[in-house]
């Protein structure tokens, strides 16, 4: 069996380490706008997860938006899928 070395797709991958809540949500909104995936807070976020996060974020009130946006991207995705059920 012939095995080729694994390759990492670098084209189109955006890596962001946002410092503030607004930058984190902005990076996730860019994923939805560009219909691509990106690495946010060290976690790869795909289009489906990003759209779920944005949908939940838009539905929350201001106080809960601040709490939700302060979470790391991986926790935001897990919580968004729990709330979508």
C-alpha cells in the first residue's frame, strides 16, 4: 500500500486570535460572509458552526451577548448547538 505524506490545506485558511469579544464575533461573521472556514482561538470553525453561533448571538439580549461572546470559539459552538435543539 502506497502512502503519501499528509498535506495541510493552507489556501483559504484564515487564522485569527481575537483579543476582544467584538473581534471574535467579527471573525466568525467573516466565515459566514465568505462561505469558508477559519481558525479562531486555535479552533477550526466551519461554515455550519459559524452560522449557528451567529444565529444564537443575534437572538440573545445585550447582557447575554457579552457573556456568550466572551467564551472561546469552541465553547461558543458547543453552546450554540445545544441551544438550537
